[in-house]
């Protein structure tokens, strides 16, 4: 009978990390991100939203030159299938730093912003991609604002938060307004804990709204604090702060996590990306953008690709560039340090029912332990059977039984700093070689690139 050699034992940490580093597209500057199809017109601070028709809309902003005097009322949309941007009818008003959302009927709402003379708007426009054209709505904000965050909930209530009402410290806003589609009226709701303009903004899967970083005209220019709003309780609370201050980052939700990309650090723009996990309530580093930028807007298309649209950067007032990130590009990569004794000595011969103890550590790219607090889907045990008769190995993982540690669903359990699975071999009676691996329980959440592997043999 042929017995293959065990491929992975106790591998030095530096080697394991190198394997994951080479495999993970999120760890090098620019990798994971790629240039998309450029806008028809440069835009910094546009309103951006995904339409119900599948188009990505980029609306308003500043289209060229230096300063707000080039605020625009033009709008365009992108179709992922054809890869084309096309102009649509312009808005009634020029709007730099407006907010844009799409309601359940597919209509696009553009709220606030300011014009070429920095006159801040309290007006709202709505566009119907089917019926057109733009309509200037009768219901106005209670307070004119620009550079605010915006979100829409499942009942078509629109929330706008923060921003500024004038270009002075007195204009910094913490106030929040809600538009009720049932009444057609804007009302004030609970204010944020602090004023913030041009925050990143997003809503998680539970309908909670996030205000991420931002800054104040009265200082500081960039904030690291993050607040979360519960529409049901009408309350704001602080959550984990960004690793560093970011004014005007682009934000979006991808695979259930919140991304904050680029932004103003107080003296320069950054190419950094950070990812917030609502389940662990913590931030981690994401795929670095290939260029520094700010005042761009983020959105996720029907393809599950994320788009960072427009913005500005060093020596560039308005960009026509679009950056694209696929959902798979930033799946975290973890490494297994090898199964510990006694399953590190080569193939184990099993003559009768035994319990084989598999235990190992997972680490991230920085060498930090990965625990059950870091992932939603525990790693699982994978069992392959090789009869030695020249057939391809067969996956027999479904027959795995646990004995105290692990689950009959093949999941490892975490205890005392280790991932553990005590495997009963009673279901495995065919003669041959059985190869055991630890693999990801959900490869859309994370991957185990350098896995643990051990073997047992039944004669």
C-alpha cells in the first residue's frame, strides 16, 4: 500500500506567513483594486447610488478646475454589463457634496449639497429612471446642509446626518433629519454625539446606520471616531474607532462588512482601506488603494463588485477615475501552524476504533492568533480517503464523528487557545490512507491558505 508523505507539520511562522502573503491579494498596495471604466466627467464629492435598474449613478459634484465654482448639475450612470457610462438629464441645481439614495420604487433622491458660490441647499430632487425627469420636491430639509451622510431604510425613510450649513466653524452639524415617505415631511431625530462633516456612511444588514470619521471646519480636520444609529430606538452610540483619523472616506458594505477607503488625514490624502466587522465590532486593514484619494463615493453593484467613484487627490481637484474591488479580493487569509502532538509524527496506523485528537492554532498575516471571536464560521475538518488502487481520492468528510471536541457537522471548536476536533475513526473501515485537513468553514469569509494536514492508515 502506498502512503503519501505528510506535507505540513510544524512550519516556521515566517514561512507560513509568506505562503499566505503570496496568496492573499489584499496585502500589497493596489492589489485587489483595479482601475474601472472612467466617468464621462471628472467628479469630486458626487452623490452615488445603485439604481433599481442595476445602473450605478454618479450625480453632481465638482467636475473640473479648482474650487467649488465648478459645481455641476450633470449626472451619469454606469451599466456593469456593457461597461459604459452615459449621461442622463441634468438636475435642476448644481450640487457639490449632496447625498444620494434609491427608494424601493427605484426612484433616486438627491439631498442638499451646495452650489458654485457655496450657497448650501435645503432642497431635494428626485429622478425616476423609468418615467423621468428630475423633480424638485416640495418638502425641504429643516436645515440646509452639505457634506452630510445619508442612508435609507427598508420602509423608505431617508436619514441625513451631520455635514455643514455654512463654511465656518459655526456651520458644523451633529443634527440628523428623517424623511418619512408616508407623510412627506422632514423631521429632526436624535443628534449624533459630535458634529462631523463629510463622513463615510453605510448601513449594515440590521438596518443600523454608521457615520464613519469625517471632520469639522472648526477642527479637527479628520476624526477617527465612528457612531452607529439605531432607527428603532432613535439612539446613536460610539463603536470602535478607525485605526487612524479619516476625513471624507468612501464607504460601502461588501460581504456584510463595512469598508472605509481613502480620505483626508489632516495634512494629506491616504490610500489606506479599513474594514469593520459588525459581528466582532472591530476594524482591520483592508486592500490598499493604488492611489491616495478623498471625497470619492463608494457603492456595490449587482455583480457584488465595489466601486469607488470620482474624488480628488494630490494635485488633482476632480478625478474621472473609478476603482473596482471584487468581493473575493479581500477575503482574509489565515495560516494553520500544523497539528500538534500526537498528530505531528506522520501517518498513524489505526487497527480499531480510536479517537484522534486534532488541535492547532490559526494566525493572521501579522502573526496574531485567530480565535472564535474573529470569525463567524469555524474551520471544519476535511477527510480524504485514498484506497491506493489508483483511483482519485474520495472526500469522506461527512462520515466524521466528534468525541467531545468538535461537532458532528465537522466544525472545530475553540478552547484554551486552540482549535480542536477529536475524531472518532469508527466510521472509517475501508483499508487505505485517510488525509485530514483543517479548511475554512466559509471561504467567502476567510481562507486557510497554508493548512494543517495529518494522516492515519487502516490496514
